[in-house]
C-alpha cells in the first residue's frame, strides 16, 4: 500500500493510504480527544468529539472517519476546534444525569475522563431529559436509558461483532433510544447475556445486575455455610481493578481476599474444569466410537457447552441442532452440584444450608444459574454469580488492602487443578485441554507438541483449526488408527454462526468444535475489568498460559483429587451419578423471544 505525506500540527508525517486522520495522529503520538470511537470495533463519527480543522475544508472533520490525503494540513487543537469540542461535550451532559458519585462507573467513566482531558469547568445547558427508562428484566444486564449518550457502540458490538442484533436505535432526534425495541425488553429478547455491550459502554447505561448484596447477606447469615469458587480467567484480570498491569496473575491474593471476606471455603473452578475434561472427553470418545463402529452412528461434530451465552444463542438460532452440544454442564455448575452433594456429605452440612457463589468473568453465568435444569434434587447448583468487577467492589467495600495480602492456596478437596484447567480461560484452551487427555487415553503417549501446546489453537483469531492424526492407538480405540481428527475453535458468536452454518448445510469437516461466546474467550468476558481491547486480551492470554506452564500437573486426567472423587463418589465418567449431577439438557427457543418452544 502506498504512503501519503501530510502535516498534523505543523509536523510532517507519513501514513498508509486509507488510514484515518485519527489513526495517523495516534501513530505519531498526537492524541485527539474522542468518545464514540473504539479501536477495531466502532468508527462512525457520531459524537464528533474528535473533530479537527483541515485546510481548505468548509467544516470541521471527524478524524475517526476521515482518511488522510496527500498534502493534507491538519490542526487538532485550534481555538475553534477546542471551542466546538467543549460545546459538544456540554450538549451531551445536558441530557445526562450528573449524580456521578452514586454511579457504579464513577472514576471509571469515559465521559468523566473526556471532561478532564478537554478541561470542562462548567455546564451551560440544561433542559428536559429525553429518556428515563430502567430495564432490569434480564438476570444479567441492566439498561439505564437516562445515562445513554447514543454513542452506538453497543449496537456495533451486538450486531457486527456478536451478530445478535438485539441492540438498535429507535426513533429519531430527541426521541432516539437504544434497546431491543419499544415494546420489548432485554429479559424477553434473544439477548444471549454475553455482556459485550457492557464492556464497550463508555458510561453507566449498561451494567451487570448486581449480586453483591445477596452475597453480603449470605456471608452475614450464621446459619449459612458460604462456599465460593473462582473461574480461571478471573485471576488474570482481577488485579487490574487494584492498579496492576493487564496480564498480572493474582491467584494467591485473590484466594486470600476471599478468605478475608469471610467465605467459609474457597474452591477453584479449575478443579471442575479438569472434571469437565474427564466427562466431555469421555463423551467425545463415546460419540466417535458409535460414529465409526455402530450402525446407528452418533452426532458429530460434538460442540463444547462451557459458555452459557453460546448455549442460549444456539437454542435460539439453531434449535434443530442441539444434538451437537456436549451434555456437560459448565465447570462452575458442576462444582456447585458437587459442593451440595459430595462436599456437603463430607462436612456433614445440610445442602439447604450451603450457599454457593461463583466468581466469573461472565455476565451470562447470572442467567445460567436461573435455568430450571441447573439443580440437583430440587436444590440449585449455584446460588449467586459475581463478576470480576463485582468481586473487586466487595473487596474495596470490606476495606481490604489487596496489594498487601499474602498469597494463599485454595481449599481442599475441590481446589487442586492442572494447567489444562487454567487455559479454559482463553479461546482454544478447552479444546487443547481435551486433546491433551483424549490423545493420551487413545495412544498411551503424551501429546507430541512443544510445551504441550497445540500451536494452531493459540491466539485471538476468530476461527482456528487443527488436525491430529491418530497412530498406534491402544485398545479399545484401535479402530481410530489412521484417522485424522479435525477440530475447530471459535470465540465470539459471529464466528460460531459461520461454523453452525457449515453444520446446517452438512458441510462441516470437523469432529470436535470449541465455542466461546465472547471474542477471545473468558479473558474478555462481559464481567471483566474495562477496558478490553486486543492488547489487554493478549496480556491476559499470556498470563493464562504462564499459569499453565508454571504447573507440574498439566493434564486433567493426572489430577489425583479428580481420581479420588471418582473412586469415592462418582464411580466413573458418564456413570449414573455423573449423568445426574454433571450433565444437562437444552431447550428449543423461538428466534424472536425468550420462552422455549
């Protein structure tokens, strides 16, 4: 691509043809104030905060959507530009609540940050507010239209990144609002609860439904034994809420803070991730066996079921293909079921007196625990879900100095895990963990990959694939000799739709598929600290792999506590008790509403 030469703020620079003024300035350390722009996601120039003065142009130009031209002369901070930005900012504020101290985004708000950057010191415009609707019908997401500044980021991420199309702009001018529709709310829509709209919202218009109060009540109830578990991706992001750089692992301090908060037992969801591999891997081998040796065959490809946002998506969009889903519950639901059966029996506590809290990077988990299928013997598997952000708020509320905490371990017997469980937190991790175990069960040999990583499955690409040839398989898997197992991995629901269309058309070449509902996997879940961009995703991904590589135990089937669980309680993978506690079923949902068909 050819280069163009231009001048920005009297500085001669070069930029590739097709680059926007905003990007060219950024590449040369010139910072243009902006608001609606979001790198690689949203560039529509709706807020106009990024306007610049271009020689010869009749009007100021939005730099995020205006391409560089040869010989262009740009000024980013003239008196005219600065005056217009301040007026635009004040107009946004004229239709926005000013109760910042009571907003959960206080001191973590892009609108506040912008005001500081362009040095706003007064508000000249006041008037009637355009909207004041709070939609709290969803178990995961609360929409507060009074705080919406119509940046349309949520529309872009919902429609173009995730491919759902729930969030849209309705009406025009002062009557414009953003949501599912005038007569529909999030709780009765095809929203998957992924929370990516929350991640990109610059203000407090979209947030997770708060669960901190019910957790505080449980912790302060002497009749309750309160158990907490933490997902793998949380340890790679929680530190960001306490000033640590993205990608800093805070596993020990996280466990310590949970003890300090007063939880009776602190377990690791990673234990159940290892358990998931035992169940899901056995299910895959069982399907492959039937597919190649039995007359009735079996449904392939099998698709992972760890992501509740993905599950709700496929129930709505591909209800006739639910047979492809693994029947395994997600890891935290498995652990919840075990706490209220196996562990309750060990500590001699009535399951009704146990309260299980899951700390998750995911807002869709809040929906998942409300599903009727997620209970055992009439008792809910998990009672409350906290996002990473909510846990950080609780730690601060309790007056805990996170950075000064000593590192502590998870409790036994549901705290030991392998490195394979850690990588559940990033795209490709579930598939790699499964391959590590399944390949060894089939061949008796360790996976022949450097550092045990399946390199084609590592990274942030939308769809990744790998081939694994089976040779010298042991009995009873000798029928697999010579077979090339084809696997695929995707993160984000737009990628899932591509793979599902192949299945729908009968053209899928794969045997096993991993789907994560959020781009990049759980590292960028809807409940993770903001901001989330590709740089942050890469840092968190690297941290997850460091956690894995730092462990001696790196394969799920080598976890001795898992072996003890089967020996003492479950019997064997896919057994009767495993089926009852660890597996689930799915429902066909209408493409246009929540209720099952």
